[in-house]
């Protein structure tokens, strides 16, 4: 699956290594070295995915992530040396689709890129539209509507919702959601799933505190309500 990938990394040696490895995977790759350049190149190049280092000059990766997510649905893979859970959740709350912590191998990053592209560019997705009340999930078009109004979700949010929609009423554990919606990632914490579900509810529920669609089954996980 070839794609346009933008690498935003201020370490020239690291950036070149990632560029070479991703080009060997068949991707078209461009590289920038600071946050402002990343924004400008994204707007002109329109990549399918951005590999975004958190610590960059002129504008840090978290600010770039926030601005990009407000402007587009581009896939965002954060690269961070901050491995604490709170730091990672900040990035996810800003709209990042995935993260990888330093140090990592180019092979690991390439696998993470492949997994993320499968979710942001689903070429073999189902054509069926799942409807629960006013909620419509069209996996083939990567679209979600509530009351006919389109709702923009990140790839992870859509992956969670599509997984739940594959069997309305069935309870999926957090571990199952990680396996199906997060792809190649051995470091996702269950709390990360909860953060994505919280953001998802803010977008699709009339009352996120009393959700009608994505329901919590305490001690088990989550389920999508069945069509009444």
C-alpha cells in the first residue's frame, strides 16, 4: 500500500534513516525539520500520513498535531521520547491516531505506518451501513453520520466504532479493541482505549455522560447499542 508520507524530524540522521526505510516500502516521502515547515508542507503536499516528532523547533509536534487535526483528517503518528502515560494521552486527545516511543527500529515504525494506513485508507472495507437510531456507520466510505450530519473521527475513533458496529450488542473487551482497532502496537494501555472512547462519545452522543450508542459494560468493556 503506497502512500504519501511526510516526516517531521529535526535530527537529520534519524530523518534520513526513516525516509530510506519508508521509500523501500514503496512510499513517496518528504522530510521537514521543524514544526512550521511541517504545517506548510502538509498544506501543499497533502500527505496521507504524517510522522511527527514531538520535540521540534519553531513549533512543537503537539501544537502541529492540534492544528492539523482542526484542518484535516490526515493520519498522524506521533514520535515521542516521553513514554509516560499522561504525555501520550495528551497527544491522543489532540487528535493523534497513534504514537511510537523512542528508541525504536525503522522496521517497527514501518509496521506501525502500514497498520495506520490500513485504517485511514481502507481499500477493502465493507459496503454495509450499520444504523443504530440516528447513528450511521459506513465503513466502506469511512463515514459516520448522526441525524444525517457528518461527524469527523480520527482513525482510532473510527476503528473502535467500526469494531463495535461489527456486532451490535456484543461486548468487546479493551484488549479486543486494542487488537482490532490499534493494529501493530504492543504498548497501548487500556486507559488509552478509554480516552478514545471519551472523545468518540463527545462527537456522536447527545449526552456523553449518558451515552445512547457506545455503552460501557462495567467490568467487561464496551458495546454498541442494538437497533431498537
